[in-house]
């Protein structure tokens, strides 16, 4: 390792609710000298850092998506020259559509020590919060994590030949290509009645879930003005959610934990 550099922690911030941070993440955030964070990191999480910690925004709003990753890599390395404890804070789990691979590669190439700290990915946080699972022996035996857009901003090819049968499809970054995604899934033989849920602002106070089917979800999403960040869940597990929701509404709760 190059002794001129500090150590970089690539830390998962979870889906939004600060209580879903790992203890390890909190410990590292409290000793961070500088934190480079992106769009999906809640401000309540940043407030856990010490007052003197330098907070640097490196999210999408800074500019063009494609050239941005190289700039971020450079910025992290610059910070590691100045500080001993550098945190690169990413939404959810850094290893799920978080481009952590590019960052690790760029750091190791320069001889900079780094460590990935896992976070709760949005899918796990979102469904737990809503009280349903991603797999269930009677509804879905497999989970597929998919991205709604491919490299260089192109739409993903992943949906062109994909059966939803017996699976839970979890689509990250899928809202902008919702129309293409449902068209592709229907064109390759999936029924228009396959249930779909969209979860907006998962685990935050503003969380909202809307449900529909492959046949109507795009119209429902427009009508309800669903905004990013949002996660799509496609498959029969959404039926299970509806069944549990009906049962839940029958239960009288005398007290709650919170
Ligand atoms: N590493 C992240 C995913 C990054 S990709 C993770 O593990 O969760 C960014 C996408 O994640 C968003 O476009 C959206 O689809 C999803 N996402 C992140 N935070 C979200 C939230 N609070 N609510 C709903 N979707 C979210």
C-alpha cells in the first residue's frame, strides 16, 4: 500500500432510514474526516458525522453521468492524500448497482487501502418495512436484481426474454423506462395480469407504495405522479403483500413499539 494515502471506506448508507445503518457504518462515519456522498443519502445520516467532518457532494446533479465516475474516482484519491479516514458513502448496499467495483479498482491501482462496508439494499429495506418478503415457497423461489438502464444511459436489454413465473423481479433505476420494461415483459409472453408494485422513497417517512399489473402500472404511475427514487417489484409476491395487507387491516393493535 502507498504510505502517502489514508484509508478509504466504501460504506453502504442503507435505503434511507438511519436506523437501518449497520453499527459498523455508524462507527466509521463517526471517525470520518471527510465523507463523499451521493444523491440517495439521507441528510439525517450525514448529521451523524462530527461537526468538523468535511462533507462533499459527488452526486448526479454535478453533471454528465458518463464522465462523472472518473471524476469521483479522482476526488476520492485526492481526499485520501489529505486525510487518514475517508468515507465514500453510497445509498443502499455499495455492492448493488453502486459502481463500487470501479472505485475499488481505481483505489487499488493507486495503492490506496480500501474496505467495503455492506449496507441494507433498498429491496430488503423496502419489503421489510411494508411487511412482506422477497421470496416465499408458494409465490416466488427466486429473486432477480435488475437495473432499468444499462451502461451509457441506454435502456436495459434484460427484460426482452424474461419470464416472471415463480420469480420476484426487483428493478432498480426502472422508473424512467417503466413503459419499455412492461412492454418487453408482455411481448415475451408474460401475462398482463402479473402484479407489480412501485415503492417510492422506501423506508423514509414519505414512503409510498402503489400497485397494479404489467397491463396498467404505467398509467397508474403517471396518474399517481410517482417520482424517483423508486423501486419496482414484479411478480406474484405482490399478491402475497395484498393478502397480508387485508389480514393486517383486520388486526386491532392495542399498542405499538414506536
Ligand atoms: N446501491 C443501492 C442502489 C443504487 S441504484 C441499493 O443497494 O439500494 C439507485 C436506485 O436504487 C434508484 O434509482 C432506485 O431504484 C433505488 N433506490 C435507492 N434508494 C431508494 C429508496 N429510498 N426508495 C426507492 N428506491 C430507491
